[in-house]
């Protein structure tokens, strides 16, 4: 199986197992933030279960709780086949291209669980009509950054509980775990934790028009830094509306750092997550800023055109 090898630097992703006194963390993924302390325990920032990703490096959100765990209760995630998936990170305030970085995310992270539930709502099943990407984005933004207790709106609470109800089955991967010592995950220990905050995630309506389920997650508080350092033109372009040709106001300013990743379909499962590489991200930028005129010709976007031009882009020297 393809592997990134045993990481030698911190932070890196791990899966927790075998805890007795804090079994609610078993089966969850998190970031090992540093080497064992004097007591022989590793600080691990745990996925809270509502899709929120951490800022890169040693930054940590208050809503992502860190606990101390023995190394014997941690499985280091290294397999690209069944544990990790490539995504991209676009830094706020950075230059185009130079601030885009390939990153690895755990397939069992709740950001993918959330998107599987979202795909179910958008795609619809049986006789149920699916939601539009725009309508879903509107609801998601209203929930962004809130805990369940802060969601006063009944529809928000229903959506949060919908994630909870589905999470137990979604968290059970269809593939064999590399961490053979990890017990089966049950719904009780895969629910969002009480302090979990709804990640600031929306789908790209433009890429949806091109047949790509693309999630963009903001990991900073809106306008939390100086204005210039929060600009993220790539995220703005990806969130262009397919009717107006412009991104919504909250995607034009004060964005900051973002993660960009492929969202699973409603029936894909975590084992079938697709990688997103920097080559395709570069193509997305070129396609939107070039062929689509930075949104002026957004009506010309289509799945067939996107796939054709992406194939041609990958054939260019240096893009293989």
C-alpha cells in the first residue's frame, strides 16, 4: 500500500484506541502535537466530530480539545490507501500558487463525515428531492462556528442531530483498518463532543456545475487578522455563483486560511475518498480566471468541458 512513511515531525495525524477511562475518544483521529512529556504522554488535539479542521502548524482552535495519551494508545496514520487522503491548503494573504500546499487529512475525520451527509441532502435519494448547493450553503453558513447549544434555530439543530444520527455508520469504514488493534467504532464514541463547533465549510457551486464535489473550509474567525493578510483570491474564485458570476460578500473579504478537499458522495464511503492534488487546483485557477473570464463566462462551465480541459492541462510538461 502507498504510504507517506512514519512521520518524524509534529504535528502528525493519529488514531486513538484502547482508552479505558476516556473511551469516548476511541476511534477518533487527532493531531499529535509533540513528543511525549515527562510522564510519557503525547499531547493530542482531538477531532471534535463536527467537521472543524485545525489551522496548520501548531495553531489550535479553542474548540479542538487537547488531551494527553500514552503512545501505546495511538496509531500513527501513514497509509495513502486507507488512512489518509491528499487535500490542499491555501494560505490567506499569500501569493497565488506559492501559498498553496498539499496536505494530508485522515479519511476518518469528521469533515468528510459531514460532507457525506451534505451530499445526501444535495443529491437526494429515492423520491426525495435534493437541495440546491446554494440553499445548502446558506444553511451551512448560518450554523458555522456554533456548538449544538448555540443553535437556537430548529433547522440548525435538526441538521446537527442529522450528522449525529448518521455518524455512527459513516464512521465505520468499508475497508480494513491498518490499525488492527483498533476496536470497532460504535455510535456512542463517534458523536460530536459537547464542545464541537460546526466547521465553516461550504461547497463550491461553480465546481458542482463542473461535476466536482469540492468543499472549502475556512479555519480562521472572519476578519480575525489585518485585511490584506486575510485575502484569499483562490477561495473567492472557487465560490463564484453560477448565476451572477460573483462570489457572495463573505467570500470576497476576511477569509484567511482554507482547506480545499473533495467531498464524498452519499454512498462513496470513507475508503473511496478521492485525492485532490495541486495540479488540479492549479487547473481550477486557470480554468476560472481564463476560460470562464473570472466569472464573466460562468454559464459556459460544464462537466464535459472541465474534464476535457483538465486532461489537456495534465499533459503539459511539468504537470504529469
